[in-house]
C-alpha cells in the first residue's frame, strides 16, 4: 500500500492511458491494480473487485494460472524470440496455426487453412485490409478497394482499424476514416425498429442496408464487409437471428469477402470456439486476439480461408506485409497452453450448455429492475440498458452520465462492469461457475439499487 501515492504521481506525470481524458484523470486519481487471482483483481487499498469484464474481454481462464506462466518461462529459456522473416520459422507458431485451423469448423466449402499472426486485433484488421485488397488485385479486379463496416462497430484504434470501425468520436480525431471505407447502421432492434415490426423482420431489413450500400458504391468496387458477430465495445449489441443469414446471402450474391471480427467473440466467449459457427456465417477471414492467450501476453492474428489463402499463395508472389512480432514464440507457446486449459476444463461446452444459459436466465430476472429497459446476452456477454422510464423506454440525456454514475457504484461495491453510454456490459471469465454468476448478479442488483436511489433523490427518475 505504501507505493500507491508515488505510483499515482508517476502515472499522472508520465503514463498516457488509452481512451482517457488525462486532465480529468489527474484530477480524479487513478485506481492502482496490484494483483489478481481467479475472477478477482485487487487494488492498492486492499479492495477485491469481481472482474466481470475479464480484464478487457480477454482473461477467459481467470487470473493466476501457473501453467501459462510456466509455458512462457520455458519458451523464454529455450528460444525467447526469433522472427518469421527471411525463410525462417519457429515451432510454437507452426503448432498453434495447425491447432487453430483444426479448431475452426468448416462451413460449406469454406475451410480455415492458414494463419497470419500479429500482436493485437487492431493490427490484425490492418492486415485484413491488406489481404482483402491484395486478393482482388490478384483476381484481376483491382478496383475492388471499398470495405464496408458498421456504425458503432469496433475494429481497433490503428488508422485502418479505427476507420473500419464506426466510432464517430474516433473518426473526429486524426482525419478518419481513411479512403474507401464505408459504413451502414448497426442491427439494434430497439433503436431502429419500425412500428409493429418483428425482431425477425427487422433483422432481414437491417442486413439489407448492406445491399443498399453495395449498390450505392457499385458492386464492382466493394472488396469486403467486416462485422463483429456480436458488437462488443459498442455495448454488446446482439443481432436478431435473421441478420447474419441474410448478410451471408448478400455477400454471396455480390461475391464480396466476409470478415468476421472475433477478437472478443472467439475462444468460447459465445459458447463456440469461433462465433461464426453459432451464427451460421461462412467468413473468408476471421480476426482473433484477446482470448487466444487469455490476455496473459499479447497475440493476435487472422484465420485465412482456402478461398483467400489459395490466391495469395499461388498467384501472389511476395506479400509485402508483416510485423516484428508475427508469430512470437513466447506468445504462441502461451496460447497453446491456454487452449490446453480450455479443452481440459471443457470451458467452451460449459458456456454453451450451462453458464451461458444460466447468465441469460439471471439477466432475465434483472430485466424486472425499474432502471432496466432492455437486457441482451449471448454466451458469456451481457448488457443492461438503463432507462429513465421503463414503460416508455425513455432514455437518459447524455449529460446525465448514467452509465458512469452506475460504474462509480460498481467500483465502490467490489464489481467491475463497463459503461458504454447508458448500457452496462459484462464479459465474465469463462471459468465462472453458477455460484460465481450468482455472486456477480447479486452485486449488479445492489449497484442498480444504489444508482436508482441516487437518480431518484435527484428527481431524474420517477418512483
């Protein structure tokens, strides 16, 4: 505890945090996390916080797993680093690539046959832009440069990743998006439904926004569509069941590539090794990161289907793209150990059969709270929409900062949830049991009660 004050002072003096108002942070003070075990993290004041966000959507197997530390140490002593340039390779990335391709299910005529490594989801989506455009160049259609994403989607914070995503606040800084990136609206039923429209009908209509954009841009110019199976940083937006099948029909009709960004959704988060299987998608490229190592070391990459890999390899010659840490041997060794844990403990099937459905059941009960206007879950992600009036679903004004008010109560009561506007979201560690979920939901209910009482006292809601 004695180091807390100097750590805070040094943080304010030298550490530029991601997605942070640094002047406000310096005034408020930073929370110093000093340790973690299981599903809890600990701060320098001795408080234990139940980490309902798995770090940043990634600590799937929980904290303190000795096998992952041992795998990193063993590989560091054997071969801490060598590059994948200049006709060289190392064993861990080769073994991991084989394993990932075996775990990724074939969908129709699409098989994942190759892996291109990076260190993050952002870098991986930059790689997707390079590969998609190179693919069409080799196919004799170099005019296919346009990639379509979705407003409120998130694909990273690099120049290409932030451009593919649809976060307008990010686009306002740095001259984004880069050229030849377009967007359509997100498939959120509550925001975009028509009077009397069913969720199923809305899903089809929302998917057809892609077709309208393709026709607007010109089919001969569109290279790919990119989307998260379930939008994460946008607030856990779960599309209607009719959405992805119609998207697949459209990309097939116009021959464009489908990129499934599974940085959050893969490795059991939605109850499948890869989320495209859950939604019946047949992607050409699949972005991964985060859960591949449970966040213990940075690693990302792209699963490449036979459709794309065959063209890049057989016709492409040298692919002028890559990173110093592509296929880092330590990161890949940890990923292999992480997959061992997930398979030995049957975590993917547990989410599919047990904890995912149980989380949905618990969230259905939270939907009765007077502050909650909507709930969404899918596997081990969940969202609560906070509303001023439950009957009319009237939203809070942005300046009410209701999500941040709720998050403050979370921290004060030993819980980490994420606020995205007026949506409170969770992505718990996959090792959670039913009793752990009960513990988490009990804390969430208390936080909702405290937030409701605060808003009621300030006449911001009606009792």
